[in-house]
């Protein structure tokens, strides 16, 4: 998976920045959905999964740092 490979190369700070961006995007998509202005409703699912993926990489990175 392309995005997964990209996330492996990022630092925790960069992952946190990406996470903030995705959370903001999800809020915007939910607002669009509430006002019936969303053009691609499946985008919500992709953004939610991307958020989970980023959180997983942050957690893995923190676990590796704790072991050292």
C-alpha cells in the first residue's frame, strides 16, 4: 500500500501533523454531510481509515522508542 510506505518514512512529529490534517478534513467532510453538500461520501471512510493507520504508526514508533 502506497500510503503505508510513506508513513513508515515519517517521524512522529510529521505523523502528528498529518494526523491533525486528516482530523480537520474529517470534520469538514462531516459538516458537508450534515448539510447535504458532500460530493464523495466514501471519502469519509477513507479518511477515517487513514487516521487509524497514522495512529498505528505513531503507536509503533513510540513502542520502538520505549524498548531502546
